[in-house]
């Protein structure tokens, strides 16, 4: 299953039926380019995933994202053990402090099924 609907294979579920968007950061001021960090939660498992990528105006965020099952995807999972690495990537992303903190709060809320008190 691909992120972009128009890439979905016939008979495959659409991205939004499997994932919920938690939030994203978008670098501002890029003329004909984009740089995005997007976070998604798998509706069935509750697992949280993200991707950070960029490109020119001829493609867009998610063009290369796919998720077939838990062992066949190209997303990065956010868990208690990987949260600090994710947090560091968010704080290094060129967006406002307010936007970065808002995304981290949303991710913590999505991870409530884990041991969030460790975060």
C-alpha cells in the first residue's frame, strides 16, 4: 500500500484506512522544493511510524512510502527505545519551536499505550 492514493494497487487498502496522520513538519521558504517530516499511527497495532524526506516540485511527500505489513515497509518506528533519536531529529528539523513541540506532544499522546512515563 502506498501513501499516495493514486499509487494504490487495485484491491489494496488505501493509506488512510490503515494509518492515522499524527502530524507533520514542513520546512518553509523552499522555492521549488519540499522537506517534510510526517508521523503516522497504525490504526490496528497502535504503532507509530515516521518518515523524513525532501525533493523537488516534481514529486511530493509520500511518493516513495509504502507499508505492506509489519515486516515489509520503509517507515521508521517510534517507540520508547527509539524516542530520543526521533526527538533529536524533530528538534533538528528547520521549523518553529512551537511546531516541533506540538508534534512531540502529539506523538507522546499516540504512544500512550506504551510506557510514556519513560519519555
